[in-house]
């Protein structure tokens, strides 16, 4: 890759992370290109699609944060408290960072890196659920799907209310 193209990739990655974090993954690609100081065509030439751009920046956006939340939750001695911490923190993060709401929703199935991250987050949530169930503090019929639906509902509310929430 030419040096100027490599610089443009980095500018686009930086702009995408900044804008995705504030507005979510649905933001206009033209806005990202403008923020990076390149043309819309340059973005498509270098990445090809929204999903490719998402794949290029998703770990910068979400992987470390989601893994941190799971690790914190599993480190809490009382399994129920760990479960509550996980559910509350994931919901809080979705409101604070719309991109994480989009990551957890799985709205971009063609973004393979994103979908792998969703799967890892799902696996982590199952460990947290299982731990609380084994402890007897969480109903045995509660499933990962139940938690995913709850988190998905919060993500939808965060997206819908993001423009009108106090302090936004």
C-alpha cells in the first residue's frame, strides 16, 4: 500500500472510531470521510463497504470494553452481584456509547469481526448466567436469549432516546 493510502486508512479509522463511538455504527459514511479529510470515494476505495470499515475498527470500539465488563463481573465474589453488575454495566455502556449498542445488536451480519465479537460477548454472558444459576441466585430457566433480548431492548431504547436524553 502506498504511503498516502496508508495515511488515509489511519485517518479514516480514527474518524470512524470517534464518530461511531458518539453516534453509532449507522452514521453516514460521508460524514466519516469528511471528518477524516478525504473524499467519500477514497473511503469506498480503501474499505469497500460499511461492513469492511466496521470490521477494521470494531476492536478499537468495543472488544476490550466488553471483555473488561465480563472479567469484572466474573471477578465479583457473589455470582448474583456479578450478574447484576454485568447487566447494568452493559446497559449503561450502550447508552453512553451508541456503537456498543449496535455491536451487541448484531445489526450488521456481514461484518464478520463484529459478529465474532457478538459471539464472544454471548459466550461471556452465558458464563455469568451459569455461575449465578449454579449458585442458586438466578432462576434455572433464565437463558442467554433472555439476557440478549433485554440488552437488545435497552439498545433500541438507547438508539431511539439518544437524541432526547437529558445531558445529550
